[in-house]
C-alpha cells in the first residue's frame, strides 16, 4: 500500500489526503501553518507527524507560485520516491522546476479538475475528485514508476486520469475554461450600464451563458495570470472571428441586396461553425456526445412538485439524463425540461400525461 | 368579450389563437395557406370563416418581412378596430409602417418572448406565452384604447406585459438575446479545430455557456438580420472590452513586475464588472434577484434516484428554487445542485443526510 506526504493542507491537499486515508494510505500532512495541519488531521485526513522513512509519493498542494521552491526543498530532503503537484497551469511550472534543477525523473505534473466555492481544509471532502478528470503531464524524463505512482493516486481519489503534455494541457484548459470564463465576464459586463427594463427581459440564454461570471475575481486573476499568454492568444483568435461577425452584421444592415446576402452568408457560417463546435462538447459518461431530446413539463411552485414529477416520470422506466428548470417571468409556475434518449420521448410524455401533467 | 382576427397561423399565431379561444374569444383565422388555416382550426384555435363585422383586434403573425404590407391591406379592408403584430424586432418595422402610411393610432407593436424548437400550427400550444414577457411598443400616436386592447390580449394569453419604445426594445433583445447568441457561437466555434483530448476536458462551464450555440442557423440569420445594426454596435462595445482584456493578459505575461501588476488590475476589473452585470440578471418570480445557496448531492444514475432525492428533500418543507445536474467524467454518478433560500440550506442538508444522501 502507498505511503504519502501531502504538503499544503488547503482545500485540494486536504481533500486528496482524505481520499487517500479513506482508502487506507498512510498520509503525513505538512503545512507552513500548524493550525491548518491540525485542522486537516482532525478531519481524519492523516497525521501531522513526519514519516519515519522515505514515503512513496509527495503531493505538493501549495499555492502555484510556491510549488517550485517547495518541490526543490522536498527533493533535497529526500522525503519521497516520487513527486507530483496540483497546480492548474503546468507549462511555466515545468520550466521553473528545470531552472531550479529539480529531479525531473521523479516528478510528474498533475491537475485535478475539481474545486469548490470555498477554500481551506474545512471545505475539503474526500469525494471532491470523484468522477472528475485528473490531468497528468509527464515529460520525456519522467520515470515510468513515477507515472504509475501518480496513476495510483488518481485512482485512489476516484478520478479519471488524462495524460497529456504540459503545453497541451495549458492550451486545453485555456480553451475550455479560462477563455470562456473571461467571455462570460465580458458579456455580463455589458449589462452593468443597461437600463433596468432591458435587463428585465433577460431569460435563460444569457443567464446560463454568464453563470461563471459570478465567480471570485481574485481567485481567477491568479488562475489567469499563470496562463495569460495562452488565453491572450485564444482571445485574439476570438477577436478576429468577432471582427468578421461585426462585418457580416454591418453588411446585413446595408441597403444593397448583394451586400445583405453576403452578410447573411457570413453570419450563417459563424452560426453553423458554432453548431459544429458545440456538438463536440462531451455529454455524460464516456465523453462521447449522445443525442437526447427534451420533454417539457409545466409545473407549479409548491414543494413536492419536482418529487411528484420525477416519481411519475420514473414510472416510465426511462432514465432522466439531464434536467433544466426554467422559471416564468412574474409567476410561480415554471417549465422543467427532462432530457431523455430520443426513442423514449413518447413513452415519458404518455406516462406523464396519463398522470395529469401538462406538457409544453 | 373581445373578438379577434389572427392573420398567419404558424406557431405564434396559432398559439395566440388557441389561448384566446380557450378564454372564450371569437377568433377568426387567416393565412395565405388554406391548409394551415384548416390545421389551426382543427386544433380548436378558431374558425376559418371571415367575421361578419369589424372585430376588436387583428393580430398580425406573419413572417416579419411581410408585416407591413399585410397590416396596410388589413387596415384598407377595415378588418379590426385595433392592430398588433408579433415580430421580434420593432424599430425598422415601425418606420416601414409609417412609410406605408398605415394608421399608427390603431396599431401597437408587440413581441411575445416565447418560442419553440419547431414551427407551424401543429407545434402551437395555448400555454406557449404563459408567464413569459410580452413587450408592447406604443408610439406617441398610439390610441390608449389600442394599448388597452393589446394589454387584454397579453392578459388572455397569460403573459406579462412590458411596455417600452421600439428602439429600447430592439436594444434590449440585442443585449440579452442576440448579442449573447453570437458570442456563444463564437466560443463554440473555437472548439471546431481543437484536439479531441482538449475538448474532452470540457466541463459544465463551457457546456452551459455554449448551450444556445446549438440553435437553428437559418432561423437566427433571420432574427439577426432585422436587428443587425444594434447587434453590431453591441459587439463593437464587446470587441473594445475584449481588446482591453487581451492587453491586460499580455501585460500579465510580461517579465516586468509593474506591468504584471497593472495587467492583473485590468483583468480583476473585468472580472468585477462581470460580477456586477451578472448580479443584475433577474431571478425567478418578480424580476428581483434573490440570494440562493446550493445544496450539492451525489447521486447514482438509476431511474428513480431523482424522484427519491426530491421526495426526501421535500420532507424538509423547503422549496427547491432551481436544480442543476452535473455529470461526472467517465462515470455513472453525478452531482445535483439544489438551490434553496440561504437560510434553508442547513435544514435541507440535515434532512438529506439523515436519509443517507451523500452531500458534496
């Protein structure tokens, strides 16, 4: 069985320590703040005592800017046979570690793709990583045993390992997380000066689009600063497409028919490419998009309506793959969209109608 | 009781006719396509026979480009005492009607903010507008009786009237619907060329952000063409903020400490303004944002899990304000986020834990 040192008992470190301890791993906790170690230990995530010998794995879960120095110090101390970290951006770090002359054979970069609204050991949960992707970024120097030890860590945490290079990782998280985050903020920003009556027309589209714009700005400044070059490149590509789109709209607004037709083509192309890109986003389970159709049901606002709806929908024996609740303007009523496999729509609709539900 | 002619028996026209007929209004249906009229009439939305005298209200529900000519012809014919339409963009139309010398005292622009994935009379539903905003755009010329008749139509359809000028309406829908739609497409477009492994890291953030990018391109070309100038202006404002953001990120990636600090300030300002704008988006009920907190529950993927969860959550007596289901990567399990009033979080969490649910 693995033995481990977890350095840095914040949200991520303590959650990993909890997951490992729950699976019987001997976990030793370290943090500059002795109170944080005591708190993490009191949750059952490990012991504050140092290990007697060399452990198998050191998980460096300190703030990203400190990873390099901490890793170098741990390797000098000879704490573990293998080392990994949990920083959200990997490329710059890999260079820093090289410059610090760390032993890169015994280190592998890691990024568990999970988080929570709160930070610190008290927000930790042993199941934080369950079902999440955990990226590992080996280099040509990485020892196979180091990779395998990290894979064991990922498996013990219940996460799904994804192996890729550091640069590819940073590009990927820039694309699917950092760039969209700033775009959501930019769209939400447009509402700050708008008239109240205009904002009152906001519906589910812009609400879903700007959900992540509600996140903590300081946390995101830190995340973005470590990947600023990549995100700037991605936003420049977006800016070029945006210019094309604005050109298309201006042409559409022209009086000349040929110009208008050209503008419409430009815009249709943007919308079609949007369709194509959207269709690539993985659905649930194994990452392959699946076709679902929505059954739309009108519900009241009483407690118990949703339970009654799911109980009745359950009688069809069909699995509800996703659910979305849309609220009505100025009313207590709403619409629930239940996603089910396309071939099951009629069955679910019939089952619900028989039980008195109003479909929409 | 009101009498009405509905001209154009597509989705919107037939749905309005159904809503009016359900409330006892005498509805006469007209369409260039006699089959569409027969279909709409067979649904119980009204009669294909012409009215014997002048009706109270004509609802013009033809494609946007045809509204001007149809309205002028109806007014020449003297079909109704008052006229309205349902086109999604109002400013250009108002100018067209003036140029066509329509009687602007007896006309009021309308825009019911509802739709469906399908079109045509067979997709119609009498409850399509229930709880939705229905914008009315009177001018200085509009007769008060015309406004009141339109308000009666909106009330009979179960919608919530919002009165604003045509230009303000077009700006508002540009802001909360048209501009975000193109932005979602532009972000989704960035995924078309990305590596599969990068796209596989896509999580709930980009999934929610790009949901509307899956819509029908042709339909949206039509919508955007009628409001192209307004949307282009909004996107240009966005482009300016985007440039500032790219500049901030480039500064953040610099080696100079002062530059980096300046870049971080620029980005933090964008994120904070995003917070502010996002907070203005109305929650449910009366348009005032309400503070909710999420209870996060781990669930399995068996049919019945959601019913069991809602039944158990219902025992707390607390109203579930919203629900979001997040799927795990490569797993059957998922997390359900239940939004409840902040003061009810502990009660719901205790109720669920007592019944064996794993909170997250």
